C-alpha cells in the first residue's frame, strides 16, 4: 500500500485501463482519417467532429497516464482495418465499428476507475455509444458491454 492508502495493484489496473483507452483513441484517430477520405459530403462534418472528439480524448488519456506515473502508449504507424473501406457506405460502417470498439474499452475504464476519472470514462462511453448509434442507425442494449463477459477490450490492431 502507498502512503495515501491506495492499493498499488488497483492503481496498476487503472493505469492499464487508461493505456487501453489511449490505444483505442490512437486507433480511432487513425480510423477517422480513413473515414474522412471516403465518407460522402453529407456526413463529412459529422466525421470531422468525431475525429476531433477522439483527438481530445486521446490527449486527455495521455495526460492521465502521466498523472498515474506511466509513460503514455504511443500511436502505431498504422492500424489494420477490420474490412476494406472503398466507398462512403464502408466508411460509415468503419465509423460505427470504431465507436463500438471505443465504447467497449471505455466499459473497462469505468470499472477500473473511481471519482472524477470514472465520471470522465463514463462520459467517454456515453459519447462513443451515441456516435455509434448515429453511424449505425440503431443501438444495442448495453453499449460497450455486448458479449464481453470475460473478454478484454480489442481496439483496432496496429499494422505490422
């Protein structure tokens, strides 16, 4: 235990969850770069707004990782997309997928944090879930928790 009474193992779990959220945001920022290049004009502003939101969350989690004593996870040079994105319809599907993956990671972050950090994680979960609904045109009962009983979060994987 530390002087302030906090358990080092809990802090370590919190830092791991923050790093996972940071990795998910790096992937989302990359993915929205692809979305922006393929999305139709009618949804381009929505994609730009989502891209900016993910950049802001990425910056927040980088600061929080440092505040928790960690070195923020760096972005990969590229990320493998879950499917080819050749047109606007595929770009919309990718945007929905990015948001759903981010929501899943944020579910883990909510569980690993407390206080103001939990509030920020819950807000990030809510925002990702709302964007996923907008992109997908429908929702799931528990965004970020779908079929995740014992599975860790899986953001878009870095390209190798």
